[in-house]
């Protein structure tokens, strides 16, 4: 019998028939059922054949060792989702939630603040179901951010000027004043009264980061505006060594960490870093293999992936499940 289903978040599933399936890890089945599309009922569907719906797969949760925070094993990075239409963006975020991806990674820098605004529009009705990382220290250009998608030509011009060394972007600032201004702007854009993980964003080896900054972060954490203090970047060894007692979450690029330095809680740039390395070495590695290796390196942690495609997101979850 054909029936309409909803998942635990109340989102409608397409009609189909229910069959028994087995569970698996690290991506588990949400239940011992699967939904196979009946294409006669959905002639306009983007899926033209009877397939196993990847939305019946559910990403497992993990508990981060430093903070004890529960987080989905796969998180969704949102640096480029502002380029999607409102409908496509919401479809992507809803499908992520259906798949069990409950952690979303953004930053004040991304799209000059628009990434946070886009996420804020979605989490307004889902805040208790998701966790959010946002970051400060790399400074956006508010004027460009206020222009929305119309600002793309300006962003491209800014990128060219940066590559030519005419105008460096982004600028960095890790002062207490920058922290307070950025936090206020992020809370407003995200339409929330707290941020789960608040990270220093890509401090460089010569970045001026003081103990006063971490004292301010500790104070803000104590008053409840942020839950955990984090650091994210490629050159964070000195920060982790100097201020490790205050840092709850360490995030780094997947290709840049080794156990001899530190073991991160969250990793990002999984595909882009290896693509660059592959071009240099002429080594081609399947992206599904990269994802499975990243998940197996740390059984307590999360891997941030980026995509603007619902179909690609489904495929990523299927790869993680070994499908």
C-alpha cells in the first residue's frame, strides 16, 4: 500500500512502499524499513526508477572527547550556500536534517555574513535539533554582504586584487573588541541566543592572540552566549599548545593533522585539500575512499563536507555507509 511518511523532524517523505532492511554503521538505518519510490505516483520526481531512498539512512552521532558535545559524524559546511535560491537552499538543509546531519558549519567571513543569515532563516524553527559552529577573526565586508547575490562581481574583483597583492583579503583581527562585535553580529544573523561552538578563525603563526582574548571567551561562555570555545585553521599548533586549557573544540583541515601534533575534534576541506594534492602528485583517489578514511581515522569526531546539491549530499551519506 502506498502511504505518505514523515520522519522524526516532521518533514514529508515521498510516497512509496515499505520493505524490511538491515541496519549498518557508521551510517545507521533510521528504522528497519526502507521506502522505494513508485514512479507512477511521482512522474515528475527527479528519481525516475525504484531506488532505495538515501534519506532513510541516518548519520550516526559522536561525542567529542574534549567537550563531551554530541555531534553528527558528518557536518555540512555552508560557505557557498548563499549562491542557491531560497527554495534550493531550504531543500538542501532540510534534506541534511532528514539524513541525520545535524551540525552546520559557517563563519562571519563566509559571503560577508550572508552564510550566517541563510542558516539563521532555516534554524529559526529547528534550533533545538541542530548544532552550529561559527567563527570570528577573519573580517567580512558588511557592505558587500548587504548586497546579497548581487555582490558576486565585487567578490570576484576583490579576489583578483588579493591574488595580485594589491589589496589583502581577508584582514585578520583577534581583539576583544572584534570578538564582541562579531559575536553580536553572528547571534543576530543566526537568529539565536547562543552559539554551540565559537571558533577563532584561521589564526596564522604571526597572529596576535592574547590571554585576554581567551579570558573574554571564557566570560562569554559562562554567561551562556556560547557553549564551547574552539579554534579552526591550518596553523593552530601554537594556539592549541598555549591555550589548550581553554579550548573545547579543535578543528583543522583533514589533510593537515597528524597524531604527533594533535587529534582534532572536527575536520574540514576533505575533498579540496586532497584534490590539490592529487593534482600535484597525479594521484587520483575516489572521494568516497577519502570520506571513509577520514571517518575511520577518528571514531569520535565529525567531518565537514560541502555541497550545494541534494543529490550529492545523498551520495556522500551513502558513501559513508559504504553503499
